[in-house]
C-alpha cells in the first residue's frame, strides 16, 4: 500500500524505528531476532511487556531502546535505579504504553501482546495512523469492522504477522479482489489430530502444550490443540481481507509448510510455502512492500518433501464450526467467542475445565449473549468482561 512505501522511503536514511509490544513473548523475541539480524535497517525504539522485567532488562541492554514499558506497575516498581542502560527510559501502565505507541518517533508497531490485552495499544497505533505488523489477532476478532474503518480514516496500514494471513496477503497479489473465489487457511491439526476421539476429554495441559510443528506461547498453543486458533483466524481473515464468511475455508495440513492458499475464479490456487518459522512473516510485515534476505529457515528441495491436506474433522474440532458461525454473524460474536475462549483456556490450564469443555463452554456463552450487529468499542469491552464472568461462574 502506498503509505508503507512512503514510510520506508522517508526513513531510508536512518533505521526504521520499531515499537515491539509484547517483546518478551514468542513473537516478541522472534521480532528481536529479525531486528538484530537486519544490519541496522531496523532499531527497537520501544520494548514493552507485562511483568517479565528480567527478560526486558536483558533485551534493553542489548538493543538500547529509547523506552521500556512494563505494563504491570508493581513489576515496574521492582526495577532498581541503574537496571536499564543509560539513555533508556522506563514507563509503566497501559496508558503510558498507548501514549508512547502514538509518538512521532515510531515508524512501525509490532503488536504482539497476547489476547484482548493487546487491543488498547493496537487501537492507539491505528488512531495515530501507524503501520502495524499485527500478530495480535484478537484485535480484529474483537473489533474487526471498527478497526478496519478507523485504519482507513487515519491512513494506518495493517500488515498481518499471523503466518496464514501473511501467506494470504502475498497470494492475493496474484489477482484482483473481485477475482477471489475462496481463501483456504491451513491448520496443522495440532497434537490431537490422530488421538482416539474418546480420550480427548482426558487430555492434559502438558499434552496439549506439545505442538508438533510450531513453538509458540502457551495460550495460542492450546488454541491450536482445540483448533480455536483457526476459528479466530477465520474471523481475522474476514475483516482483514474484507471477504464474506462463505469464501473462507480450512484445510488440515500437518507439515505446516503451506501457510494458506487463495483460489481465484479461473481455478488457479496460489499458495505461500516456507518452513514453520515466524521470523519470515514478521520480517515481511517489517520490510513490506520490499523483501530482503533474512534469517528464517528455508525449504530444501534437494530432499524429499511430502505435503498432505485433509478436511478438518468437525466432531474432533467443534471450534472450527464456531469460527465459521462467528465470522458469518459478525457484530459481537467474535468478541464473545474470544473472551469465552481466553477464560476457558485459563480454566483448562488451571485444571478447572476438561479439554473438551473449552469449545462447549464457548458455544454456550456465544448462544447466551445478547447479540449486537454494530457494537461500539465500549460495548465490546463490556461484553468481553461479561463473557469472562460467565465462564468463571460455570467453571468455579
Ligand atoms: P506469548 O505468551 O509468548 O507472549 C505474550 C507477550 O505479551 C509477552 O511479552 C507478555 O509480557 C505480553 N503481555 C501479556 N499480557 C499483557 C498485558 N496485560 N499487557 C501487556 N503485555 C502483556 O504470546 P505469543 O505466542 O508471542 O503470541 C502473541 C500474539 O501473537 C497473540 O495474539 C497470538 O495469537 C499471536 N500469534 C502468535 C504466533 C506464535 O507463533 N507465537 C503466531 C501467530 C500469531
Ligand atoms: Mg496462525
């Protein structure tokens, strides 16, 4: 998009300044890998995380950002004087983070806080017309139409980091929007793709956290085991690419090499392939509309490569059906599904819910909520809190 090209051109003489929101997480640390290997093309201007001050201090000593934000105020207060390098300032709290994200110095924002907690700072970046590399899919799941409309008004650019959406973004360049027949998101199928169905109820957090192909944070790893991650990604794709829900489909692809596919009206299917390594979609979102050499792993065609695809088993993965339904309904459905799932995953990890209760709980909360087709941000925040409370009541 034109504003990305201008942003890159305007900053070509100096490093592109990046705000990394959620720098201590899985996407955050991969982003730092990309920045550190960019030979000065990028620099970290701001690093932010919740409360993992040890990792933040270590990152700050290496990258020497202008700002470190510890969102949890008590954790920020635990940092003694001299913990951060000279020239790096400390701020704390959600509002300070939103203010700093809007600063003129910020060229690109990597939105990689996990869950609904990422909404406020991503919204601040959109309001300020920034170029946002969006890993926090929850922002679009909760408030897709509002976010996309606001981005259009402010000139903000949203570039997907989610590997499926990065693949779709790349494949869509092969045709016009009105020539798209279908968008097919790939899913690995997670650790329980072939586990006997009648044993799923007794799956433990430890088993669900053992993902066969991707190394990710705990919340999204559980979402991959239930395939709720694909449900959230269907909703994310609906708003990000402006396509009706009927044009979205899912295929299970255990090798995680094909990251998604776009079928055009003439029957051509365009896919993006690479090993499962998030550093590539992160780098793509940082360098777009250009490409540069990078550190992500590469495919090796001198070795045999087998790629398999199968339709998702909806009895095993009822979450996928919920994702299709919520994508079709729009309005408050995505926000409620997301909040109920976050609370249910926390309940599962704490031993209060069984694995199969996660999707069941989400379906019940979704059914019971009072649907609104065009919610405000305030209504979305209210329903997010309501859905969490519902899950807490049922699982206590
Ligand atoms: P993670 O759990 O590894 O890291 C989460 C980060 O968010 C940490 O830095 C943490 O400090 C920060 N954080 C948590 N709560 C916060 C709060 N209340 N305020 C401020 N910061 C807070 O998560 P992750 O796997 O890196 O995922 C991050 C986001 O990227 C999620 O939205 C996820 O769906 C998305 N995503 C991740 C991957 C992946 O490979 N890990 C792939 C695609 C999309
Ligand atoms: Mg993904």
